[in-house]
C-alpha cells in the first residue's frame, strides 16, 4: 500500500493543493514546478524496489559498462579535488562506492551515505546526521531519491567549509527527452525517484541556500545519449527495454532471452544516430536529459 502523500512540497516546502495538476510520474507543485511521485511509495515499497536487480554485488552492467563508470568517477574525483579547499568529501547516495574509491585515490578523506551501508566508509544516515563541515559534498543523482530533497540541499549548503563545493546532478524534468517520452522517460524511474526536478527549480533552490553557481552542464550529469536511445527503443511496439539489455542477467528487471537481447541491442545501435542528433540538440538548447551544477559557498 502506498504511503500518505506529503502535505507540503518535498522540494520547496509550500503546502500542496488537495487536487494538483498531473504530469508524467506524478503531480506538480505549482510553486516550484517539481513533480512529486504519485502515489507516494511507502518504505516497504521502496525496499522492494531497491532490492535485488537494482544493484547486485556482481556489478550492474555487462561488457565495458562498469569500467566506463569507474573512469567517469575518477574524472569527477580529480575535478572536485582541484576545485575544493583541503578537507573531507561527503558523497550523498554513494551506491557501490566507486566515487569514494576514486576520491580516496586522490588523497581525500571521505564518507558515503547510502540506504544500506555495506562498506566501512559509508553510513546509513540522513545528511543532517552526517556531521561536517565538508570541503565538498556530492549529490550525484541522489536528491531525486530522498523524501526531503529541499531540506537536504539546505543542510548541504550549511555544512560546507568556506569556499566548499556542492556538486549536484539530477535528471532534468524539463529536458527535451523528458517531454518527448513522457511516462516512458528512462529517468522517471518510478517509484525510486520521488521527485522530478526541472533545471530552473534546481537553480532557484541552490540560489536560495546562498551558494553561488559556478558551472552548469547539460551533458556532464550523464544519461543524455542513453536516455534518448532508450526512449526511442521503448517507443517501438512491445516497448523493448534497452536498459535491461545492457545489464548483467541478475541485474535485469525481467528475464531476457539471448536472441531478444541481441535484437534490442541491434535496434538501439540503428537508432543511435538519431539519438545522438537529439542529444546534441538538447544540450545546445540547455535542456539536457540531466543537469549538473557546481555551486560554491562564499
Ligand atoms: Zn514545490
């Protein structure tokens, strides 16, 4: 059974009307423009949604996927190390710890926060119990998983050292791909994503915390090209699932025969040039499938 829906917007905290406008994934807060997942899942439903396939111990992706992931986290760690003042780094939503390892490799002390803590350098607590201050805080595709993302941003801003850096990536609910694919958009990821945040809501909320935005990228947050290929493939009859096809068998939502998997991968390859064109377009229009922002405390 779903949980009681929130009375106040999880993003901007204003009270929500009893009858709200519907958008893909849920209902819209008319004040900040964030869509709130409806029905609002209970903890039991979320536990079930995170169990098993989402992140098995053997890794998520087949082929070079996990290696690519490691390389991109290494780049992020080096960038943060260059930008942030000396001091420890907090990774909110640290997942399997790939970024923690990369930060450790550049000599940073780290702490990761994760729903289920499985490493000595992670804790299963909310950000307001994580201590601080931090030289940098990373919220890499994390805010959309939290029940109170607006309050978490406030805490992050407060717990930064002077000149500290907050790095945030979220799926962009106002991207061209979100509009194009609607309820089929890969990054809706229901029910794990509890809010669907348009770029302007992220900018406005960060500005309200007093941080200064130093960089905004519509590409660096990832999932731009893949979001398009996935959406185009899922628009075909039978709604083939490319995300499952690139994952290891134990990391799939549904079992997939080898023949069907090859067909889906072939279709994805055929549609890749169209997806590449759409990706370039949405990045150029600053309406990318995900938005990445670096903001600094004064
Ligand atoms: Zn709101």
